[in-house]
C-alpha cells in the first residue's frame, strides 16, 4: 500500500541497517511477545471462522461479513505480522527480495480487503435498520456470500493492477537490509483515494445514519411500550431491538478499526507534505494489523454466541453428531 515517497537520486542513502542494539534478554523477550501476539491473532480468528462455518444458526448475511473479516485477519496474523515484527525487532530486513515483494503485495490486498469488508458491514447495518422488511426479503446468506466473493476478487485484482502499472513487480527498491516500495505520484494518489478516502467516507457517513436511525427506533419502541399493541407490533419491536443491538456491537468493531487505521491514514496524507522517518510506515502498519488481534476479543466481550462456540470448539464437542444444529443463540 502507500509508503512514503522520496524523489531522491539515491533513496537508499536515507536508509540504514543498525542491527540489534538491545541485550540478549530483551531480544528474546521481544520475540516471545511477538510470537504471543501472532498466536493470539491466528487462534482467535480461527475460532471465529470455525464458529461461523460450523454452526447453522450463524449462517446469516451479517455473520458472512464477520467471517470474511476473520479470514483476512487470520491471514494477517499468519503471513504479515511475523514478517513485520521480525523486521522491527531486527531493525533489518533479513528475508530476501522475493519475500519483500510478496509482503507488500499481500499487505495491499489484506488492508484493502479489511477496510472494504468493514465498509460492507456499515452498508449491511444501514440497510437492516433503514428498511428491515426489504433487507430480510432481499438479502440472503447466499446473496451475501456472492458479495463477499466479489469483494475478495475486486481487492486482489485492483492491487495486482496497481503494483503492475506502478512499476511492475521487479521494480521494488531494495536497500541493503531494508524492504521499501516507492509509489509514483499518480498511483499514490489513486491508491489513497481507492484504499482509504472512499471506504472511510462510506463507513463514517453510513454509521452516522445508522446511529440516527437507531435513536429513532429507540424512541418508537418506548412509545410502543406505553400502549397495548397487537402481536405483529411486538414482533416488530423485538426485531428493531435486535437490529439496534447488532448495530451497536458492530459499531464498536468499526470504531476500533478506525482508531487503529487513523495513524496510517494520517501518515499517508503527511507523506505528501513532509519527509517522515523511514520506519514510521512500518510501525503504523503494525498498529493497523494489531487490529486483527483485537477483533476476536471484541467478539468474546460482546457476543455470547462466540463464547459458547469457543467452548464447544476447544472441548472438541463440535465433532459430535449433529453438533452443527446446537442452539448457541439461546
């Protein structure tokens, strides 16, 4: 994705490889902490993936988006965090040119995939709250699967096209002991608009609308509670409460994502105005990817079904006959 652009005749002169400058004990502790973060990210998101895929009650349109986000978070933990944490701890890139190219390409795909999945979650909640009857009738689990599949294909295609036209995959600037990819002016601006400005605008605008609608629903529910109402209105009231609760929980997920993304977004903007320290983007990218570690904890904190599913998975009860039909929403 975007990294700082330097219009210099010898950009590598600005990079150095100081090597390890900490004691052996601190060095080992850093690797242990890094391994713990990676393990939490991979295992936490794997629990989400197994839960949504295995239990029939979780085969809903919204949970399909949660599954897509968990899959991208899983790949971030398995593929991106090891390389970035090792690069940060060692202060040098020690994995070679081929892996350097792969890391930047995969990072671009996974970052755009995550932010567009979060944008789709905002669209999903807006549609569910603004017109719940049409949403229930038109948006099925299969429809959302097709949307998720199209989102993955679009993100892969756009990022491959971006890297190809920016300078092909062989034009990465590999400084001694470092791995940086420099983006041309036009493609850098285009990537910023596609990867951040557009999806962030969608997320902010739609979630603002979501909370306004949720507030209106809360007022309507209070008014309904003050009068005797037929069964159909009771059902509507219950549905409205459920949608508001889902919007609130996913709103927390979106808010945490935006907080983790904000430093990277600001650095991308500032990179056009001032020369940032060479390690800045690497550090803010780690912060963005650490959001993948936090998401399973958000699910565990706010979703009782996730806690119940995790218990069934860890105790291997999912291998029992008809375990997919267990009522995990009660």
